C-alpha cells in the first residue's frame, strides 16, 4: 500500500463501563478500531489510537456494594481486564484513559464545565424524570416500550430532584445542519437518518449533574460540592482529556478527532449531546462517527442468566488471536448486528484460514523455497495490475468501514493465486526459467496478501513477511511452521 497522506489521524473508541468484565461485544469494537488505526499507519499517517474505561456512576457504586467492594476496587479490578484485551487481541492502541484518573482526566472535565458556564449554558432547576439505571441516563416516554426501557427491558425509576442542566436545545439547529451537511459525518447513513429524525422531534435540555447524596461516585461540580457531574461532562470528555485538554496545549495537535468508533446505543450521546457541548465550548466537532451494531451469541442476546456470554480471553486462548480477529471482521457486518457462532467460527477457520490462506502460502513456499533468490522486479504486468486493483478496492472499503467486504476482497486475491497455481502447475514445468517466472508471480501475490491482511490479522501477516527474507528486489524464502492447523471435529 502506498504511503500517501502523511497526515495525523486521531481515532477513539467508546470507553467501557467497569461494572462488569469485557465480553465479545467490547472486543469487536476495539478490533475494528485497531484495524482502522493500522490501515492509517500503513498509509503513512501519524496515528493516535485511544481507548479506556468509564468508571464513575450509580451502576458501578451499586455493583461494588453488592460485591462487598469499594467502587474504586471494582473499577481497578475490571480496568485491568479491559487493559488485558490489548495482549489477548493484539491491539495497538497508543493510550488508555481511566475516568477515575484525577490527574489526567478530571482537569479536562472541570475545564469543560467551566466553558459551558461561561457560555451561559449551565443552569439549575428542579426536575422530575425517568432514570434508566442500564443507560445510567434520564430517558423520556419515547424511549419506553410497554413502560420499560426499549433497550434494557426494565422500568425506569421516577426521580424528583434539583440538578444542573445543559442548554442542549439552544444548539439543536446547528447540530442538525452539521449532520445533514456531513460536517459531522455519521456512518452508516441509516444511523445518520435515525439521529436526524430524533433531532426533528426536538432536543431537550439535559441533566448535567446529580445530587451528591444520590451520586457520590464521580467528579464534584466545580464550586458546588453538593452535586456530582453527570456522565456527559465526565465520560465524553475523555476524548479531550486524554490528549491534554485541561493540562496543556498538546490536545490542539490531535483535535478534532478524525473518527469516533461507537455502538448504536451510544449514537444519541455522541451525535446530539457531544456536538452540543463542543459548540458551547467553542471547539471543533469530530469528523466522523462510525456506528456499529450489536453482537449476539448463537442467535441470542448475550446474558449472564442464559450463560452465553462470549469471553474474549477464553476464545482467543482456545483458537488463537488472529482466528478470532478474522471471524469478527469477516462474519460480523460492520453496519448491522451480527452473531458469534462456534459452528460458523470453526467453518470460517477451516475454510478461509486453514484451507484458504494457510494452504495457499504453504503451497507457494514449498515450491519457491528451492529457488536461491527471486527477483520481484520481473513480476508480470498482469499480476501487478491484479494486485493494484485489489489494493484499490480494499482501501475503498476501509474508507467506508466495510471491514467484512474488505476482508472478502483480500480473499479473492488468495483465490486468484490458488487458481494461478492450479492452472500453471509449476511443479510439472521442466524449464527452470519458466518455473521461476511463475513462482516469482506467486511470491509477489503472497507478499501483497501479507501486507493487505496486516490490519486484520497482524500476527499472521508478520509471520509470512518474516518468511520472505527481502533484500532490495530480491526475496529468499525461509519456510516456517503451519499458519493455521486444521481443527479436528
């Protein structure tokens, strides 16, 4: 892939709530964001990839109490597990922010609050509303189905209290215009239409604090110790605080974020409240929100009660990191909900990885390792044109965040290489010059596949590239072990 841009690329994920350990739904978001970060590194961009944990709030305090722990103990325990996904899934993030970090995170949250006050957009009023513990947010009648939260299936609590509010309604038209014009681009377009319809119903001012007696686990409101900052001016600020907002001017190098990666349950927060806050604070909006769906397990919503929660650590230990990563890219559609099925997983493993990629590379290396040195400058034009065509298609799909389609296109190149082997039958050719020409073409295809798969399955990519001992235009094959041993049923 040509290194063209040489620009900056700041990518973030939603930060994960620490009232429970990671599951495969957390993993897929991080893996997808990791692929985008790696793709931009291949292009030559200077990348900053941020993730982290959202550690304040009522749910953490309640769960900790139920477990006989302090909120900080629970946050510390689960933050370690979320950090552990880095090694388990071979993630390449540059930073991990925790919202309980009073030195790095809190100053940014305090500064944002002060900016909103200066804009005249924070005010205090008595409020009666419906509070969903699952959302950890106030919701409205529009969010209910048969009196229950449509997402969490539980009746909200009716709460009557005095809170600070943010004047979100003031920015309704500016937010709508930014989204319609793609100044704040939302991918896919179905999510863009969803949020525009929501804004058309009218954006209401949002509660920005809770009384400390009800929510003590959080950041105190500046100048009012009887109130605690609500999630909006705490968790959302991580995208700024992690790069220095509230501490220094370093954040200006990276902001605005080039891409926020988030689940569809976070759309309203990121596409309505967040841009409203940024407008009020005089800051630029992020460039793109990529909004993905949910992951079910064997066709059902993951639930501790059912016992079908997929543990990313267990599944990677059993099958290997790259096998899990590949399935999440190839089988789960990036715009819609997808399903994690062990049967489908093992079919993809044997079909695409063992019989597909692994077998193709093994065949080429077995034939080519006997040649002392392969001069790739002699690759045939037809092969180079095919590779270039594939690279362009893969890049186009990456720019649209259609990872399953991008992976599929790479596997088309592998199939092309397999057909080439079968048609040319280099093992049967006596003429050494002709055989070398064919094997040169095949080695170049393998080298291209290795580079293209790096954002998806980096460990496998690096294994292949280590087998291609390269010096200028010359390659010597140093065959290594089997990439993907077949799974026995």
